[in-house]
C-alpha cells in the first residue's frame, strides 16, 4: 500500500524516473559486450578470465533478484530501489576506475547486486502506482519498451562510447544518470509501507534460493566451456537442483516463508514465467549470435551492429508505448502475446536464411523488423499476465520472479545456442568447409533452435494462459 497517493502528473514523472533507473541497468547488460576486446587488451585479461566480466554480473544479478523483490515487499519498494541505485552507481564508478582484471570482476559482481535490488521491485511499483486499467496498460507499455529495447540501445551506445572515448566511459556514463535518478526518485516516487521483516524473515530460505540460483546461472554460463554432458555441468547442476528442492521444502514448512508457494497457484503467473523463460532464451541467444554473424561474417563494426538493430528498438517503441495499451484493451493480453510471438517466430525463421554475402536491406532488415514488432506486442502483454493475481503485498515478489525467469532464460539460451553453434562450426571446419561458410551454418543451426524455443513459448501461451482483465483496485486478475 502507498501512503498518500501521488497526483496523476507526478505518477507519470515517477514512472519516467523508474524507467531511467531501469534503462541504465538494462543497458549495462549489453553495452559491455561491445567493449570486451578493448577491456581485454587494456587490463591484460586471459581469454577465460574475460568471460567473467559478463558472468560476474549475471551471477549476482540473477541470483539476488527473487530475494530482492521479496525484500521490497517487506521493507518497502522505494527503499530497496534507492539502495539498489546507490550500490549500482558506486560499483559503476569502481568498474570505470579498475586498474586490474580482479578489481573489474569484483566491481561487476557488486554492480550486478545493485542492479538486482533496483530492477526487482520496479515492475511491482509500476503496477501499484497505476491501478486504473487503461493507465496501467499504458504504464506497462512504457516499462516494457525500456526492458525490451534497452539491449539494442546498449549495443549502439557501447559502440559509440568505446570508439569515441574509451571503455571506461561505458561505466562512467552511469554515474550522473544514477545520481539524477536517485534524487528524482526521493522526491517523486511514492513511499510504500512494507510488511516488516517479521513477515518473511526466513534466513535459511534466503540462503538456499540465492545459492541455488547463483550456482544454477554459473553452471549454465560455464556449460559453453565444459559441455552440457560433462561431469562439471551435471554435478553442479545436480547440486543447484538439490538446493532449489531444499528451498521449496523450506517454504512449505516455514512459518513466515520468503516465497509463499501460493503465488504459483495462479495459472497465469506460472504460465507467463514459463513463456518468458522460453521466449527470452530464444531472443537473447539470437541477438548475441546475430551480432557475431554481423561481426565475423559481414565484417560490421560495433557502431554498424548497433545501428543494424535500431529498427528493433524503434518497432518496440511504436508498439509497446503507442499501441499496446489499446490493442490489449480491445483484444486481450493473451491474444496479443500470441500475435507477438508469431511475429517473433517469423523474424527468427528469416534469420535462418541469412547467407555468407548477406546485405542489410535484403537479409537483416526483413528479420529484425518482425522481431521488433513481436517484442513490442509481446512484452507488455506478458508483463501484465505475469503480474496477474499478485496482491499489493506480493507485487515485489512477483516482479522479482519475472526478472529472475528472464535472466535464467537468457543465460540458458545463450549457453545452449553458443555451444551448439560453436560445436557445429568446428565440425564443419574439420571436414574442410571454408571458415565463413562454416560460421554461417553454425549460426543457422542456432537461429533454428531460437525459433523452436519461441515456438514452445507460443504453445504455452495458447494452451496454458488465460485472458485477464485489470481490476481497478487490485491490479490484474484472472478471467475464468
């Protein structure tokens, strides 16, 4: 519940502040990728160590999202958001000042923890601030644009900053944004009264879920190196599953559970999170390997790659911000999610046909355009469905769960697609196929797997999800 709801105008200003903080953190997940070669040369990273610039962030971010979301419900969403912004901003400064590989990796881990705290509660705050149906749909559309388009914008911004200045500035740019967002949030974002730590002070449960998710993400991201059938992957994967099982048992018996299992009784909450795992796995893997295709096969520069993905961000802006609220109101979130997934599937199938000598207008644009439209339609609908049935007291938990499944899906998709593509390319090279042809064929296989993952998400949307309506007082509720 909020104490003294803000005026209508200030709510939209508060939404801008929340989205600015969210955008800064979403950008950071892709902006670093473009700068990795410069970081490797400057800080003398080994090839294996360089991956930890990305992995350290992902493990902390993915591992803490669920706990951070629940903390928002217990001590107040605004408080957790501001703590997260502060930690992320300070860690960004330390990343930019890093003089050694070790300092950068530790700072990235802290940065991931701050990002988890800030983003875990953002969607819950948006839903709570806008209980009126039409306004809530518009607000979720804006939030979805930031969440979905940030990755594309990160590629462009990373290329610009790295080429024009240095890799240090991909971190330094966060500092003024973080400070302004924090100051504005103090003034504009409404305070929330948390339930109190006594309502969910399950320390053992917190340790189990953080350990399970962190170890799970670590196992997934390292599977590319060790292989999915290796003793390393299977052994650590089994430990992660055992920790997760222990957490579930703990939540069934704890007097004040960290994650009340009743949240999963909602068919739409469970189904939407499953859809998101499969959809994000396909999307994240395709964007990463699509970037490599343009870099290694078409010889695009980082800036050209960023510009190549701009139609995705533009389409997401048009559909998620301008059209999604009206379309969802008229046709329903479930139906628009299905349509969006169909557009994404078309774009991914087009990507499977890109040739060695592909051109942007003939081969890349026809693939990224439907992807952008699909993302613009899918994400607002999916966010509403994933938050359906969540009370105000559990909004942070549901928000943290949405972000967690996105991170797990992204890590899983990237590991599976990158490993499969690399293995197939290596086998073709060994059989005498030319380098560019082998690379392209490896990317084709990965793009087909992406399409299959989105097709699975489409099947879940059709057969599991139900249409929701938005209650004026309690947020999204299920229509039976």
